[in-house]
C-alpha cells in the first residue's frame, strides 16, 4: 500500500510541469562552466590567429586532439612501467610533453601551409587548413588506431557538494588551470614586448614592420601560443570524459570556433566570454530543451542549441558580443 | 592546361573546328561508361555516376560562392533535403511511391525554399561570419535528420530510409540491366545517361546565367556590394536568388542520389562533404565553369584512385605495409595542401581572377581589394 503510494508520487512528478530545481540548475551550470572554460582555451587559439592573419585556422581543433593523444601516450607509458609517482605528477608530465609537441606542430603548420599563401585570396589558405586537418586526423589514426583510448584512472576522484550539486576535483582543477592560463595570456598580451608586437601586428602588419617588429616571428609566436593552449585543453577534455579519439578534435574545434565568433572574433576577452557562454548555453539547453518543447525535442539536440544561439547572435549582432562594429569597407 | 585555353579561344573564331570538337566530346561522353566498364571494371561506372553528381553539386555551389561571392560551408544540407524529399515520397517508409518526375522537381523546389530560409536572415553577414552561420545551418539540418524519429517518426533517425524506389518509367527501372535495341545496358550505365542529361542541363543553365543580367549582378555583388547596390541592383533579391538557385541544383542532385543509392542516412551529409565540394570549386578555379567541372572530376576520382595504393605498396615493398584505406585520406590531404600552394588561383581560373593574382605581387593583404573582404 505504502509503496504503491510512493510510485504514484514518482509518476506525478514526471507528469506535472517540472518546477525549476535549484540543485539541478546548479549542476548544469557547473558542468557548463567546466566545458566552457575548455572551449575558451581552444577559442583563444582561433581568435589570436584570426586577429593577426584574418585566417580561420581549421586545423586548430586537430592540434587539440594531438595534444590529448600525445599526453595520453606518455601517461599510459608511465603508468605501464609502474613508476611510483603521484597521479597528478604523471598527468603533469603528459601535459608538459604535449605542449612542446603541439607548439612545434603549430609552428610547422604555419610555415608549410599558411605562410606561402599569405597574399593569396582568403579561400586558398582555408583549403590548405582543411587539408592539414585531414592529414593530422588520418596521421593520428595511423599512429593510435581507430579505437577510443581510455584515460588511466590516475587523477584524484574526490567530489564536493555545493547546494545539492557535485563538483569533482578534476572539474575544479580544469577551471582553475584554464582561468590561470587565460590570466597569464592576458598579461602576456598586455604587458610584454611580444604582446605589444602582437597587438601592433593585428592592427597593421605593414606599420608594425616599419616600427621594427619582425612580423613573421610574431605570427609564429602566435601560432605556438595558441597551440600550447590547445594542447592543455586537449588533455583537459580527455581527462574530463576519460577518453580520447582521433576524431575528437573536429567537433571540439567547431564549437570553439563558434565560441570565438560568438564573443567577437579577434577579441581575446570575447573568446573567453564566448567559450564560457557557449558551454553554459549548451549545458542548460540540453538540460531543459525537453521541458521547453513539451518533450518533443530531447537532450540529443545539444549541438543544435549551440548553433542556433550562435546564428541568432550573429544575425542580430554580426560582430559578436564584444567585437567591434565592422564598418563595411567598399 | 595552357593548351586547352589556347584551343578554346581558337574555337570561338573557327566554327567548324568547334563543331568537330563538340561532336568528338559527345561521342566520348556517350561511350564513356562502356569504356570504363571494360577497362576499369563495374565499380568505376559507379564512380563515374558519383562524379556527375558532384559536378552538379559543384556547379550549384559555384553560383553561391564563385559568382555571388557568398561563402557557404553548409551546402550539403540542400543535397540532404533533396535526397530526403525523394526518399520519403517514394519508399515504403510512408508507403508513398510517387514517380521521379514529381519527386525530383519537388526536391529541387524544397531545397530552394531552404536556400531562401538560410539566405534571408544572413543577408547582412559577410565572409567568415557567413561561413560559420552556413556551417551551423548545415549541422542543424543533419542533426534534425538524425533525431526526427521520435516522438513522431519522420526521418527514421540514424538508420536512414531504406528500399527507396529507383528512377523508373512505369515498369522500366533504370537500376537494372535492360536490353534496348539489341544492346545490353547495365543499371549503372542507364543511370549514367540520365545523370549526364541533368548535368548538361545544369551546365547549360550556368552558361546562360553567367553572362545574363542576373549573372553580371552576382559578379558585381561579389566584387563590391555597396557599389552594386548603388548601380541599382536589388542586392537582397539577387543574393536570395543565388542561394535558391544553388540550393535547387543540390536538391536535384540529392534526389538523383537517393534514387541511385536506394538508401539515405544522415551520415552521408556531414560537414566534410560540404568542405569537399568547396575544395572542388576552389581547386578547379572558382567562378570558371570548366575549372569547376575539372575540380569536381579530379576530387571525386582521386580518392578512388588512391585505393590502388595497396597494389603500389606490394610492388614497392613486396607486401602491404599500411592499409590503403588508412593512407588514402592522408595522401589526399597532403595533395590538397600541395596543390593550393603551387596554384592558389586554381587549375583553370577565370581570366579575371588570374589577372587579380598577377596584379598583387608584394601588396599586403589589408590594402588589397580582396574578393572576400569583410
């Protein structure tokens, strides 16, 4: 009798329009912020390159993938040899190997595929970028195979309770690390000589070179910085989802690029804001789309939601949220 | 390539030579499926048919990107729309079996409608912003096709639609071997002629459009939208027309694809396909019809030809070192990069674009009036 009443209550909760539950909302928000900070890191790479070269570096998502793959290879090898090292230290070793590899890769890609085409029309480097990402994807598939590669369980698994929602140690670590990396990048761009050279090149390559800035070096540095951030983001994603795959860079890159456009491409703060927003929108959208449409659309429309918001923002504010208003140049 | 252009200009003055070349080309095109079947095998007739489908797609995208200068990265969505219209209206899925002369035009029409649907809100966007919105649109269409199987089953979700009717006149199916006038035609060969007819029709339409008032308006918008509207061009309508026109070609091609394949699923319409078609027109020479056709043929045939790498490996190393299916796309990507670096203007650029390339030696990007200016 008692249990039947319980079942009725449970049934009723599903039928009645669900009231906004604070703990679930908070959980979605946390998940969104964690995902968003990874998007922001990758988006920074897109936006820095675009700011200087006006080029969509389509291969950037694949650099993220390579970062994840290289660090996973190192981590798995270390775990396999049974070295007595704390898990965090092993993960750190993985990251520290992936970063230089990705930086070298970013430098190489710019030298080989983009620099010869710097004065060609904009579609030509777009095609080489696509070619490079096909090469990277299939190269990774040749090296690491088609299967999903699991992330060894070496990281702490602690979790904390905030107002009914849980946040894991890994999540906290991801947010903290990406925030500090973004702060470091802001400092670099605003305070150092290299940063000033980057800003000058973004405004006008000719004038910057007249002022003694070595534009080629600045562009190489930009690619390397973006790739380093992408490598870290790649490790974060694989640690968060617990796996890596040769195809993972594609959708991640696409969303990060959307985030960069959302915030206003070419604008660093915009990329961070766009990344965080996209993460939150996606997470909340996927969580509540079922309620909003009366159960017609489910959470597998997550990606639609992200793109839909992107289209709306662009239609009503074509330069992105923080982007400068672009005057039509005739 | 140079020889080709030289001969071409001679044809314009020598009508007899032009007709002879025309007839020779006709004979080659008519005999092609038999030659391919005999020389390379049945599988290559299929490749030939796909080549024609891609030529149609590339010509359609060329209207949007090459003529009107609107960078579209979600073009495959219109192909998907055409394919699904055909698939849903002539398959056991809904129990409808409409003939192709209803479903094909309907597919083109619905695709054109979707083209306007995409074009209308994005009229103000340019360059990379337009690219990302069209990309998002393409993904949205694919995700909807993938998920519209619940709560009401419309597209049958990831499984796709199966057992689609072939193209047929009454009882005469074009997907089977038939004997006509004492000659045996395989299904692939019969379809080849249908596809060829549609391709020639589209080429004809494109040629007529190119120098028409509309075509010149498109090119004017590509070169300078503000100046074009100052000259009295209704840029809104002309841009929407470009979207609708390009989309309708893709819709038609998609319908043919569904009838040819007998099966459609959302998997066939991913972003890589859109990018592939864009590569075809950039590689071949944007805005120039022979270039676009050449690009489409090359990029369809090249990945297929790369399947023979296994044979090459056996000759070189005595055994298959790396699976050819794994190596194929890697080489394709490298080829794409190499070709673009060697010839960024495309293999057969239009005269105008070739001039632009010669003109801007040493001029920095920002000063140059780029085709895709912000």
